[in-house]
């Protein structure tokens, strides 16, 4: 089965990122314009800090009646995330995602952030390779 670094190599070279100081409202606007359900939270030095997802916004801001303009990304982002190594297989990542009930998995190689693999990426891989996986 394919390695995660091969999937990352096919993705766009830039990250869908946002500053932890940005408002949640700005994060939602960026997610909408970039047609994505998550953003990577990175500091000024381009270091990975966590993720903010539509689910974070719903559960940690909207449900708690917090103002989206007055709440910073840092306040509701997810930081304690499982992760994958760039050399892991797609199957290994699927198992981690299932075990931890997550849809987005940060990928690192030698402690360097490489990108995010999502359930959509895994599904695309399965469809592309359906003969090898399902037969």
C-alpha cells in the first residue's frame, strides 16, 4: 500500500494555514474561500501549532455562544492530535484516524511538519487503487 509521503507529494505545495491570533470569523471566511473544512494553525516561524476545524468552531464557539469576531483561533484550536510519520502507510494512518476518531492527521518527518492527510485523501487513494485494495 502507498506511503503517506506519496499522497502529500501530490497535494498543493502550500498549506491552508492561519495565525493563532486570527479571529474565528476570519478562519471561517478563509475555510469558505479555500473550500476546506480545516486550517493549519502556524506561528510566525511557520511552526505547526495545531488545527482549527469546522467542528471546533461548532463545538467550542457556536455551541458555547462565543462571539466569532472576538474569539481567537488559539482559544478553540485542537492541539492534542495524533500524528503520522511520512513513511507510514495509508492503512496505518486509517487505523490511527479510526482509533482516535479524527478526520485530519498531521504528518511529520524527523520532527518537521510535512502536511495534513484527511479522510478525503484516504478515500481518494482507495478509489484510485480500488482494484488493489478491494479485490
